[in-house]
């Protein structure tokens, strides 16, 4: 099945920038879209709720102006992430604002709801739903999602535990629609690997934390640069849902990363009363070892493009060599 037109328009590389809680903002989204990847942000980042309309007005206006000036290479589309869990009392308001601006892509998380999907389809948007296993993937499609984001082991924030190869394989056995892969994707090699495994697009998040446009404090950005895969801790203490966090931020908050208690998985935002997730405890995925500097988002995307094209060329040479050997 071919990707919907909205997921092909304006892309310079097969990447969707994942919505980063607190961190993603209009500056980052606009920079991502102009550089040719889908930019996204959580609706809940726009606070108070009336700010969401202001953000969408700015994003749609600036991207329209950019496209008018660059018809030969328009910007990629943008997406808004909606938390559909019952704890989100802003959901109906935020969906209404998204409808007003006809947001082209909505990423839904923490639950799949048929009524939400129908509302998004009514204004012409498409729905991509976060899943961590095959069971949740089937439920999402049954409830009307258009595509899936396979959140595999090593992804930043709320992540699963399955190997990306296993997860993609199981989903592709029955689903031929839009499929994105999330999990430790920090360089162009990993983007191509995601496609080779069966995904259409790579879902990249943590690398964008260390960009100039990201709404993250300098210490957070620098910690991304200085850390690697072994510095990631998987815990459900801070929100009630398992996620990946930077070890140094846990230590800085006075906690022992090796002795974190379990929290009630049914209680969102549960955890230590002394620290706040995302604000004090910083999320990141295992792919941050590829991040060496804090740079503008456009520069990061240019690096990913160079690495992606180099990986394609390398595999092309390997394939040609293999064919020549077989003929000989």
C-alpha cells in the first residue's frame, strides 16, 4: 500500500520528528518542516489551552508563506500529538482547535478511540497511533487509525521492550498501511535500517532535543551530547508508564537509578513527589550516542540526509559486489 499523499509531500528524507513533551514548540516544528521532515508537537505543550490556536496559526501561516516562495520544494507537513487517555481533560477542546486549522496529521497516544479517529477524519486529517506491541496495533487499526508508530525498545519517553525487528515483522504480517518505527534512531544508517526492516518512515525524537530551537534547558541539551545508550534508564516510577530517562538527571534529583521502585501502572503522573517527569527527570532514547553537538535543527537534518544517502550508496555497492560474485 502506498503512503498517503500527506506523508510524501515535501519530505527530503523519510523522517517524522516525534512530539517531545515540553520540548517541541513552533520554532522546532517550523524548522523541521522547512528542512523536509514532518515536524510535530504535543497539543499539551501549548499552555494555557488558548495558546494552541496561536501556535497553529503561526505554524500554518509561516509554512504557507514558505511554500509560496518555494513551490519547487515545499515544506513537509506538520502533526499534532493528542493524548487520548482519560486523564487529558483538554482533549475535546484541543480536537476542536485542530479541526479549525485542519491539522493534516494527528498522532494519538495512550489509548485508541474510535470517536477521536472519526473526528479527525471528518476534517480530512489522518491518524497515526503509538503502539508498543502487536495487540495494541490491531486494536488501533480496528478503531480506525490510518497508520501505526511502532515504539520499540530504546525509544525515548514512553517506550516498549520489543526488538524493532520483531515488532515490525509481526505488524507487517497483517498490516500493509503506513508504518513508522521509533527506537534508538539517531543517524542516517538507522533511518535506512528502519525501511529495510519494513517501516515506511523513521520516527526520530531524542536527537532533536539537542537543537537550538528545542525548548530544553542548556544542561539537558548538553547531557544528551555527553551521554550514550548505557546512560538510559527504563522505569515506570515517574509517570506510571514505562519510559526511558537519562541516568544523570535521575542522580541529580537525588534518586538511585539502580534502586527505583515500581509505581502503579494505572496511575498516570504517579511517582516521586519531589521531582517532576520531563521537567526534572529528562527523557531520552538509546540513540543519543550519535549526537555530538547542539546544532540548529536544519543542520541535524542535513547530517541525517548525508548519512542516509551514504548508507544507501554503501548498500548499493555491497549489492553490486554480491551480484558480481554470484555471476562469477
